[in-house]
């Protein structure tokens, strides 16, 4: 029900959507022009799973050596006061070792002086923090990482690191974010990699709609200003819930809509019965060990009991992955021990109906 990031390594059913995601990843790995891509779907349709899937596939592409895709997943804060809080959610998810390694590649490259000069021009404070992160002692390294995460460090600690100021304004956080994107790009350039890109996977963006207009405007400005400053090496994948329509929600600023331009919005619609049946079959097959591949595709269910559960879900709402997982999990929890001890061989339609009848649907 709540995706575990490292297990999001496949997409069940959703063949067309799967093709769209694979095509997007292929494009991102072959050219470095910056881009913004929306994922817009109903609650529980699988957006977060998709974002983690993209992150895992990006890591696989990295292992091939021709491109470097650094994926960072973050969730839009519930009550941000400014773009700083959105930046903090991003910085908290940064891979410290990956960031340190990127800066080390810059510092040890043949053209290190020129590369570091480029970074200093973007954010001298970030350059100093990264230098400490790589060569400083352990306490100072921790301070440097805390500064990057926009924590409220005492002025004395900032001075100790050689940093002029804390990250306190939207302008500060935008500048540092641009610098981090630049670090990955310069690191790739130092290794003669064809393409480098930071992929920011920003989830639950619909929360911006509940914010005061001033805060909403400031966050939109932070997003499009970051994009403006990074013509290459950045992709934002913005995921949000709601009922998809022909136009993006009004809480997208005109400037941000303009940066998105003409692009394919990735949508995960509710399923029909056959889609749901394929989804269940794919999840079960993916979860089996190699030795279990000879059993029936729907074991420990049957196709008939699967249809019974799917019909029950339809009676209570849309067929969405989360609702399907919840219903099948509830039935399997009841049946698991009985199957293990041999009391029953599979989940029958009658067994499924009995369990589902006992469930309470909370509104």
C-alpha cells in the first residue's frame, strides 16, 4: 500500500503507461536539454510507485556508464512557508556520498581550476561546503551537510566552514539548488560523459493548492527560476493527484506552464476488470521465486476468486492499484495460515466474499 522504494522495480499491467515511462527514460539518457514532465492521476493510482520506479531505472542506466542520471525523490511539504521548505525536502533526500563523489571528480580533474571557478560563480558558499564535505574532519563534514540541508546553524559554525550566510530565503535556496545541479553536470563533464542530468521527482504537488496565494506564487517562482537557470542537466517530474482534464490546474503559474510547454502528461486512469485482473496476475508472478513459476498464475487465488474480489472493489469505488492491493491483502491475510496448514488449497470465491463482507470501509 505504501511503496518501498527499492522494491519498485516493475510496473504491473499499464502497458501503454509503461511504454511512455520507458520512452521518457530513454530520452533523458540520450540528451541533456532540461525538461519538466507532469504525472497527474487519481489518489491511489500508483504515482509514487512510478516515481520510485523511475529512480531505480535511472540507477540502472548509470551502471551502463554512458550517462549519469542522479534521481532525487522528495515529497512536497504539507505546510511550507516558502520555497526554502520545498528545497529542504529535496536536500534531505540528497545522497551524501553521491554528492561528495561528484565534487571530488571536479576537484581532481585535469581542468579542476576552471570547473571549480564555474561552481564558485554559481554559489561560492556551496563550493566551500562541498570542499569541507570531502576533505574536512567528521564534525565539520556533518556541519557542511547540515548547511546544505538549510538547517539553522549558528553564525559561528557558518564562519568555521568559511560560509558567508545560512540558507534562509527563497533566493538562497534557489541559488544553492542550481549549484547542486551544476555540480553533477561539471562532474560528468570532467569524466567525458555524454549526458548528465539531475532528475527531481517531486511528489504530492497538489498540496500547493491549499497554500496562501503569496506562498504559492513564491514556490512557483522558485521552480521556474531554477529551471530557467539550468538550460541543460535538469528534469523535474511533478506528480500530483486529482481528476485529469485537458488543462493543467490553475495553481500552476503561467510562467511554469510556459516552461512545461507542449509535453505528454503521464496519466494513470482507473482500471477496468480485465486491467485489474492483469494487474493482480503480474504482481503475483513478479513476487514468486523461480521455483514457483509452474504454479497457476493466480495462486494462491483462482481467476474466479480474483474476479469476485475485483467485483467487490468496483461496488465500493474505482479500480485503482491501492484499492486492489488493500482488498487482496485483506483476503490473503485471512487465508495464509489455512493454506500453509493444508486446511484449504486456494482462496475460493466464497472465502473471499466472507472476508470482504467483514471489512469496514472508513469514509
